[in-house]
C-alpha cells in the first residue's frame, strides 16, 4: 500500500526532524522519467497561506542546492519563479494528491 514500504530512493529525514518528536512530514514528492510527479501532503496548518511560505522556502533551498553544484543561485531562483508563474497561468497537469497511510 502507498507509503508503507521504504524505498532506497527516499531522502533521509533531516536531523532537526529526527531530534524533535513533534515534527511531522507535510510534503513528499516523487518524480519518475516520463511521468507526472506524485505528491503526498498533509494540510498541517489552519492557514492555508502557510503553503506559500513553504513553497518559497523550497525554491530557495533548491537554488542553494544548485549553487553548490556550480549554478548561479539568482539565475536558478529566476528560472524557478518563471516556471512557477507559467504553470500557475497555464497548468500542464491537474492537482492530484495521494493519501499516505
């Protein structure tokens, strides 16, 4: 069943999450070549706007990761935002989430 079998392709939980017994996973995204992303999420906050903050944090962390690979952080953030805006305006897929067990 979905979410029950750990995968060797899964990322490890970050140290801060392991150290805090109240930490919960709120978003998991899987990508496979030629397939749409598979997303599992938990609507953890009473204010759905918190997802906007989270998405910006994800973008900034992605840009930082790319910068460690030699890419320009500002250019990466600009590219992420450009495609975010394009997807927002003209979605290439419909929203579907999987429920984790």
